[in-house]
């Protein structure tokens, strides 16, 4: 039977990719389109889509990127005004062009980070001035990413903390949850934040990180990886506990009839929790002998069921179940 596991999100998934998946995209000046509700400055050099553009390839354009590289290398701070927003952050003035200030790089991180209310919180900041540093420059993609939080870094302290955390990869550290969002939680580790991706919060599938953590929670986490050049620290909460799948082969055998609770119903069947952190799949073909149009007509979330074990593949985290064969 072809089981379909949840999407594979490995512990090494890139920190920034997690942000990009939530819409914290860098604004590329040649392709930036104004969206309904976006507030952008009137006048100035624009293309047909409302994009602020320079003149690629000109001496002026080259001078702009050269200066930004110097700002990046030297940790230069500058004043900038928020002139608009998109769903992931603020549009800010960088000389005569537009840079992007991700919501996660604001010094006061919005509690709505990753939620539908984020846009409202960002719109309130339009027109405000910020002290910023450039943290990424990509001339090939006309990309400039800025950070307010970076202006609060003391480079020597951050470097020392990264050295310490790098030596602790695979070990546990204490921190405080700074913000919770759709894709995970940021944890203050002292002078630097780490990210617990949602895939690293629990061995059990969860709907939202807020079901596991809240802002202000003191947590002990495992350091997964440290990227010194990008100041990224990957963390895990679930790896402080044994992988429950390690005991599956010893606990369940093909043919066993066990108790389970339906956790989610999908087009191809239903997932059922058989023990903490261990879910099995009841394929649509194993739901019932009676005719039905969709799995939702047979089972519902939260329903207690008796199921027969059809197959066990602990290394692949797969457990095949049947309701109709009980």
C-alpha cells in the first residue's frame, strides 16, 4: 500500500527559507508590483508596475551597489523611513531606492508575526523612521535587505555568543521565547535569536506553534546548526525527547488490533494517533466496506476507533492501518 506521509521538513531546512515561505520576500526593484492597499511614495522613477528602479549597468547604479557593500562590510547604520509594506515586512528608503525590512528584523517583533493581523501592525509603522543596517546585498537580483535589530548588536558579543553556540551543536541550551509565528518560534539565546521550526517542535504533528509555546516561555532547546556568516541558529525542542518511532517495531505487529484516535481527515484517507507522537494512516481503501463518497462521511477528527495494523515501517515513520478489517 502506498502510504503518503506528511511533507518532509528536515532539521537543516534553511532559516531564511522558513521566513520566505511566510512571505518575507525581498523586494526586487525591477519586478516589484504595487498590491491593493500598498502605500508607496508618489512620484520618482517608476516602471509600469509602480516599481522603483535605478538604471542598471550605469556608473550611478554601480556606485549605489559599491556603497551598499561598504555599508554591509562596515556595519554602517543609517536612518530610513518606512514608505510602504507587503505581507511580510516594510518597504524602506535606501538612498533613492527601496529596500526591504522583514517583520522578523524589527526590534519590537510584532506579536502578529505570521498571522493575518500582521499587515495591520505593519501599516501602523508606515511613515515611521528606523535606524537600520544592511544585512544582505544582491545586485544581481536588485535585492537589499535591512534590519533594525542588527543595530542593537554588539559585534564582539554576538561573535562570542556564536562561538559558544557553535561548540554546543548537538547539545542543549536555555532561552526565552521571543515570538511565535506560523512557521515556528524565535528564541532569545542572549545577544542572538534562534529559530525552532514547526517541524522541530514536537514528534506529533501540530496545527500551529502556539499550541506548544507562548511568548515569554522559558525553554530548553537543542542546537541543531549555526551559520556564522548569516547569524542563523537552528534549534529543536522535540529532539530533547526520544523519537517515539524507535519503539514502534517492538510495540506493534502486523495483524494487531489497537485503539487509535482520528487526528485528521484528508482526501486519501485519515491519520490516526496510536500513541504519543506516532500516527498511522488509514488509506481511503481501508476505511469501510460500505460505499461512501468521501472519507469525511466515514470518520471525523477526534473519533476513537479500533484499527488493525497492516504494515509497520518504523525507520520511515509509516504505520498502515485498517478500519474495515477489524
